[in-house]
C-alpha cells in the first residue's frame, strides 16, 4: 500500500496491535485514531477505513470556523464524534 501523510502502519511482531494509526494536527489540536487489522479483517480493509476517516476529517477541519486561530470546542466535538463512528 502506498504511504499517505497522516497514516502510519504498525506491524510489529512482538506487539499486540497491528494496523494503521491516523494522526492529524491542526491549529493546536491533535486527533488520533487506531484502525486494527483484527477489527476490520485485514490490512487492506483497515487501511481503507483509515483513509476514509482521514478524508472526512480533513474535510471537516478545512471547512471549520476558527476563533483566535484555533478550532472551537464544537469543531473538536464533531471530530471526536466522527472518529468514534469510524
């Protein structure tokens, strides 16, 4: 799979987790979500889920209003809700 900014692959043989980590920082806030191969079935499916969530997250953050150059609490709540559903 091709590398994409904000998505990192974790495949350590000795670790309990194998999958993708979505992590994005914008305007002083960092949002992270893990997409496990075990939960989604395999690495391709977890990657597809992570990529879809990343696209939705970027769309939400790019269109959000800023107050004093930072995201509002409402925007942060929307992001957390989006990541919970993913």
